[in-house]
């Protein structure tokens, strides 16, 4: 009898949390379906995540610097438990541009894990990560 290997440790950073977030996403999707503007889904997801015991902040500022100067400020839709960035979409399908947007948010912040959640005709999720050890600004800022 072949046994499948079991893993005691999470395969990905914050995977337990991202699984809970995705569960909340599907709960909201089941209740609201497709067709609302993104802001409706953001507010509903905030409620669902909070009801599940998570700490949620919305419109988190992300500042982008070049040559030491602030060149732009963006706002991530949600930050969960001060660990995971959520970018919410309500579009026909996710594109590589949506994933690139999230990846750039991760590069510009100390957050290492993010999810793009699409409340489109078919619910979609994409997980992206960018380790702080690869962020030059982060390494320089945290040198002893």
C-alpha cells in the first residue's frame, strides 16, 4: 500500500493565512457573485475577513522611490494581519499586468506575500511572493 508523503510544515510562507483568506474570498463570491464594482468586493471581503478573526487595513499607502526620491504613491486594496497584501479585481479574467502590479507592490514594501483575487465571471486567485532578502532597499535599511 503506497502512502502519499505528508508535510508537517507549510510549503509556502504564510500559507495558512492565505488559505484562510482564499476561503473568505470564496464565501464573499458565493454570496455576491459577479458584476459589482471592485469597491463592493473590497468592503465585503473586509467584513468577512474581520468576522474570521483577521486584522484588515484598507487603502494601505505604497510609496515608490527612484534615486532616493518619492516618485509615486499607490494604495494596496487590503493588508491582512500585517503580512499579506490583497489586490482585488472585478474583471473578465486576470492578466499578467494584474500579477505584475502585485509583484511591484511586494517589491516596494516589506511584505513578502500577496494575493490577487478576481471577482470575475469565474472566481480566480493568484499568489505571488517576493522575499525581502532580494530587496536591495530592505537589505540596506536593515543592515546592523
